[in-house]
C-alpha cells in the first residue's frame, strides 16, 4: 500500500484531465471484465439447459434471463 502522503502528492501533481481519463479507463476495464464473466456464465446456463434436454429457444431464454438478473438490467 502506498504512503498516503506520497499518493496525495501524486494525485495533486496530475492534471485533472489525466486523472479523469485514468478513472474512466479503469471503470471501463472493470465493467468489461464483469461483463465477460456474466457472458461466460450465461453461456454455461444455455449449455446446461441444452444438456438437460430443453429446446434451443428455451435454453436461450434461460441464458437471457440469467443475463438480465446478473447484469442488473432486469431491475426496475
């Protein structure tokens, strides 16, 4: 863990635009990593449903339902 005073000096030395760009890039990277995990699990749900004998449309609906719940898109 960096020394708090050194880290504060580092942040103060940054251009505000650089800091904002770095934060945006980090947020985008983390969101992309999270989406990748959700996509993998949704694909797994689809495959498991097919393996269990569900039809392709049903398996795909199950995967989409998983995506909605896991990604938070299904929340109102």
